[in-house]
């Protein structure tokens, strides 16, 4: 499906996306079962938007754990896009520093998410048990706050 068709399907969420509020600052080889529950520093390795006329559009995230004992392991997160989940979708995008004027722009800007460094929380063994956390703020030598 081309990006224009995808944008058209996503445009039905534009109003909901604009109105969604985000809780500000509250904190394959992707089998998650043998990675212990916990918070891990990670990088967005891959992110895809699946969309077909007969199914719910979905964002599929793949995170690569950095550092620690599970370095280079992959965690996968699946986020269906619906009226019920749109606020969480918006929060996930903002946590990765992607701010959209209209949600239908996502298909054209999704590549910007690759390489984002974010902490992820893993709970349970399925693709719905991986949660993007708010980046930790640290002080730089000049005194300004920077994400971890």
C-alpha cells in the first residue's frame, strides 16, 4: 500500500490524535520470553506501519537493547491504532521525539523514529508487554537537561 493510501486511512484519526492528551513525564529473534522483566536502554531498530482495509492499522516496533547483560537482544512492541489507543500512540511518538501536526503524516515521517534512543519497560512475555518510557533527564556539563 502506498503512503498516500496509508495517509488516507490514517486521516480518520486526525481529530482524535489532535485531541488526545499525553500524561506529561509520567514515567523474531524478538521473542521476549527469556529477557527478564525490567527497564532497558534501547534504540528503535525498526518501526513499521501495517495497514489494510480489512484490519486495524498497527505500529510494530523493534527495539535493540543497549548495554547491560542483554545487549543486542531485540524486544518487539505491537500497538494497534484505534479510537481507544490513539492517546497511547501519540504518547509513544512524543516519547520518541516525533511530534505530528496531523496523524495522517505518520506514514510519511515514520522513518524519523528509527535510531531514537529510549528506555523501554518489559513486563511479561508478549508483544503487548513492552512499553516506551519517558527518557530520563540528566544534567550536561553546561547545566542544561539532556535525555539519557
